[in-house]
């Protein structure tokens, strides 16, 4: 018979080996392949690929989508989390579920819905038609699609935290004469800043990489409505693998930076709540002293 | 949504914040979604009949739902092992692995798609070894499963980790002291404790996998009847400006996925009701 | 500043927390709102602070110095509120916490940096945390946090101080020390104060007057002496201090509770009315079973002599058991034994019937 100590050490080892093998094969190997493939044609080919005007245009559009999406969805996330956690009203859980809804809509379907909504024959689209505006297959479409798929991220990070923190500090602020805005900026925001940054990082990562919704809305007009992920697709379908991987390596770098930032914010978020044990002090003396 | 209790909350701004939330959500999500439902309801019924009679569409449905289900299931197993190791058997470099778990989420799916494809094609780093055994991953249904497993991995692990951390070692020790074997400890003590987290992780992974497009289009080869997913069919209809066909497909897909997610929620609710004391 | 509330009701869904409550706190008074949890005391305090609003009623008023503030925002009521769990801003130092109220004022009314610093230091002095200004709330003990919360409330120079269970979350010993300290502080600054507590000892020791609340209604308002010695309702009698309760009814003008009889009710109560008799454990005389003494015969069932008094459980020949408290001196002369027969008589017994009280 084996001793129970032996079994527990063996099972520990088995778990660790499986984990290491799984992570290396499944997560690390794809990263290696991106790097090796992107430098497969030499450094010069790599630099050519990432400095190609089309790549730069795609980078610009991706950047634009992030820049427009981020403030809007951050504002929405904060306001929605504020409404859901600081006030009592009926239908709260329904609203909370609605905020999550974009998660459950496949991106391609999201893109299609937006075509129905904004396209020539859509409700909103026919209105835009009158002003001779065509949103579909243009930059605004890309931005709106990105907006749609990243709606829940900030709110999702903030709601549980704000729920847990309750409203006592806000009540204290109000009783001390602070206005609603003052209460938010001086009391609520400092308490949620790391969770907010965490949500921002998730939003950036997703808006940078969104493919499905953007793909059906862009019309693939090269150099005009192509984001970096779409640019990769075009290069790949042209069998220009080295260039496709070179551009991918850029996005991979951004993803890794995202992970680092995310780890940092997450660490900050969780270290903020550490409790120091404090000995009860001596008896207070006379207040007059 | 009427505010209960007093009309005059200690913190002014309720109307404004709720109003903004509702308007924003309506403009971007609710109105577009209801537009789809109206359109779907006003369609000719034959369109729906066609969906269920067209073998190509049916094959796509089968592939999408089956591979999402398998991918989420595989992630439950491997996700549990990884999460358990990270929580219980940490080793040097564990925090690096822990950070890396979110990679599939942070990496744009198109990038994941081409990376996985070049790994798993016949001449690829992994594919060449699998080829010896006659296993084909890229441009085969298996490739779809691999891609979906990859992109949905973080959802399972991130749901499991906090639940595993919460399990007190005392419970296991109590079970062992009562003579339970490691396997019965798992099924009697650990599994019930993490069941809600497993269900949450599964439903998140499944939902994500159902809608995945970016990585699959590269690795699957998009062969009709064989490796075509629904998202691709919908995109195809749109490219041909067959909006009615796309509407019908989208409506059926959304309905099916909502119903699956809802039933997972119901299972979860059923179990949570058992555990929590009635208040 | 005096506080007066009139016709205040409050509902939370189907639960009515306050039923038409009216109350006046005089200028400079330290008043306690005493009651069990769910009695509505915290709701009343929050309504006075403006953190909750009462149900609409044409005569509902929250007056400060005879001026109706019911529609005034919490921040403009000049009220200092101390929260049960302190609600200190966790990301701010003690100094910033205390200065918060001053910093939130509109620019014109805001004191200068120097004035603010002086004021905060003065308050830190008052709460005896002179060197703690740079600490964060997490680094303080419960008692220290409580004092910071108080200083923060005082920093806005409130006309009224409201405290919600100020010592509820503290250890017994710290609680007692802070109680004494608060009493002295109140004497020092003479600010109209209203505090909520469920601890009768706290209320009796600290307050000038006590408001006893139950199920959203005021049972009695009076000095600690009045509510303790002349309880107006059964609830007050039972809530403040321990008490023996006997159930009985009116028979021929006497209230009869097993072996005990209380005369003097002839013509005042109809026959057969249910009545309840209350008597404090120390208001019971115990004598040896000898000729010269009078009383009801009872047997000693249990004696517990540890503690400030000696407690005995007596069983009369008929009727309910009685708890008696006697002094250790009396115990020494009486030398009671378990199983012994003694004579028992009641003093200061109070009888409550449906609509009559002696």
C-alpha cells in the first residue's frame, strides 16, 4: 500500500505536469508560432510589412475605434453601475440582464442587426439617407459595431464592487454637504478606480480585436474601412503569410501589454482591501485636556 | 421601473443616471434587437421551413452547437485541472501562467485563428505529429473545436478560481478523516461546492463559443456541409444581400442560444435554492 | 438648536417602520432613542438627518429651531451624522476625512487652507488622536475610527449631532470608556444630540432624556429615572431592566395573580378582565418562615451568588416561579438554602390591564 502522503505528492505532481503541458501547448506555442512566422522572411520583410501604408491605415482605424468607443462605454459603464448600485428601484435585475445582453449576441449577428438598424432600409438608416449619410460600410459603422460588442465590460467590473461597497460612504459625504458630483468624484471614484481601469483594459482589448461584427459591417474596402484584424485576414487570404503574421505580432504585443496592465490593476484592486490588525488603544482621557 | 419607497433619495441624480442608462442601452442594443425580432416575426414561414430542411444549414447548426458544447465541456475538465493547480499546487512561475490564462481573451481572434491554423495544418509544428496518427485538425471539424476551446478557456478558469479558493481545506480533511477516498472526496465535497462556478463558466464559455467567428474562419476551411459554422452562413447571406434569409438564420440562432443559456441559469437557480436558507 | 418632528411615518414596502411619530429635542439636550431592532429608531434618525424622507403627510414636519427643514437637502441641514459602521472614507487619511465637509463647501464659504488645518488639528486634539492625522482608517482601531467619525461630523460645525448606534460595533470595555468620554464631550460642547441605541445601560447612563420606541411608535419619553421607575407601558417595564411577569385577572375589585393579590380596583375594571403584574426582582422581600413575618409561602429552587447581587429562583405553593435579587449582606443574614421554605412579599408591583394601569 502507498502512504497517503505519497498519493498526495503524486497527485500534486500529476496536476502540475498536466497544467504545464496544457498551458505550453495551448497558450505559449501559438505565441511562439506568431513570432517565428512573422520573422520567417527576415527582419526586413517584417519591417516592410508593418510599415506598409495599408497596415498603418488599418492601425489608424483600429486606434480610432478604440478612442471613440472607450470614453462612451466608460461613461455608460459608470453611470449604469451607479444607477444600479446606489439606488433602489424595481426592475433592477432586468436592467442588469439587459446590460449583459451584448455578450450573448454573436458578433456576426450583432453586425447584421446594426445593418438592419443603420442601413438604407433600416429605421435609422432611412433618416440618415435624407441627409445623404451612409453609415454602413464606412468608418462610423466600424465604430458603432465596436461600441455594441464592448458595452458590458466596464459595467460588469464595477457593479459587483460597488454593490459590495454599499452606500454608507456616499451617505456620509452627502451628510457632510457634498453634491452628487462631488460625492462621485471625491468618494466613489477613488474607491472604484482599479476596477474601472481593469474594465477599461478589457474594453480596449476587445475593441482592438473585434472581428465578426466589424467584418460584416466594413465592406472590406482596403485602406478605408479595414481594421488591423481585418487587414490580417486580407493578407492571409492573399497568401501573404509573413505580412499577416507580422501584423499579428503587433496585435500580440498589444495583447501582452494588456495582460501586464491587467495583472497590475488586478493586483492593485485586491491589495487595496488588506486589513491591518490594530490593537484597541488606551482609554481616551478628558476631552478638555 | 418605478422607484419604490420615498421619492426623495439622499443622493439626487437617480432619474438622470437611470435615464441615461436606458437611453444608451435602447439606442445601441434594445431598438436594434427588437428591430430584428419584428423583422423575424414578419417573415414568410417558408423561410424558416427552409432552414430546417436545407441540409447545409442543418449541418452548420449541428457543427456550431456541438463543437461549442464540446469545447465548453473540454474546458471544464482542463480548466478545472489548471485552476486547481494554480490554487492548490502553486509552483514557481505560477503567477506567470495565471496571467497568461487571459491571453485568448486579450489576443484578437483573427490572430489566434491564423496562429492555431499554422500550428495545426499538416505541415505545422503540431499538425505534423498528429498527421502520423492520421488526425487532421486544421480544415476539419476538430479544428473548430480547438479554436473554440482556445477562445473560451479563460471564462471557465476565471469562474472556477474564486470558488476553489473558497473551499476550506477543513471540509476535505473532515471527509478524509471519515474515511473517504480522494475520488469520493471530489464528488462528495468539492464538486457540489464548485457546481455553480462550473455552470457559470460553462455558460459563459458556451455563449462565447457559439458566436465565435474570427478564429474559426481561418482554421475551419469553411467547407459547406463539413466545417461551416452558422456565423459564416449568416455573413454569406449578407454578402448576397439576402437579408430575409440572414434574418431568419439570426433569429433561430439567437432564440436557440438564449434558450440554452436560460436553461443553464434555471439549473443554477435550482441548485442555489437548495443550498441557501429561505429568508 | 432644538429638533422637533411631527407626524412622521415611514414604510419600506409593506413594512411600516414608523407610525405617526412626533418628538421634540430641546436645545443642548442629549437624548437617546432606545428600542429593540426594528423599532424604527434608526429610520427616525435618518429622516431627521435628511438621508431618508418620510411618507407624505400634510402635517409632517422636521423642524430645526422651529423652521421646517423637510424639503431641505441633507447637506444643508447643518446636521452632523455619525454612522453605525463609521462610514469613514477608506482612501483618505484621518486628516482628509475630517476636512472633507469643509472642502465640499462652495468656494466663497470655504475656509482657507490655514483655517482648515487649524480646525482639523483642534478636532484631532479633541478626539485625542493628535498624531494620527496621516493614518488611514484601516490603520485605526474601532474606537479610534469612531472618534474620527465624530470629529468629521463636528468639523462642519453642525447645530445638531445625530449618532446611529455609536458604540454598537465596539468591545464592551471600549464601549464603556467611550461612553464616559462622549458624556464629558457633550458637556463640553453642549450640542443638541440625539443618539440611537438598543442598549438600555447606554441610554440610562448617557442621556438627559430617553425616548423608548417599539414597533414604530413612541412608548414613553422621560428622564432615565422616569422611564426606569415609572414605566408608562408594559413594553417599557419589560424592556428596561429585568422583571417578573405574572398573568391573572380581576376578581371582586382585586387583581389576582395566583398567590398574589393587588387590591384597589373596585369599580375601575370590569370583572374577569385579563391583567398582568410586573415586579422587579429587587422589589421582592424575602423573609424566613417565622411567625412575626407575613407573606406568601414559597420554596427556594436555585441560588446564584456570583455577581453584584444574589439571584434566587423561588416557587410559590401555587403559581409561576419568581426571580428575586437580594444584596450580599441580606444573603449573609438570611442564609437561604435550596429547598427551604420562605415568606415572600412584593413591593412596587405594577398592574396593567387592557386600559388601566396602577
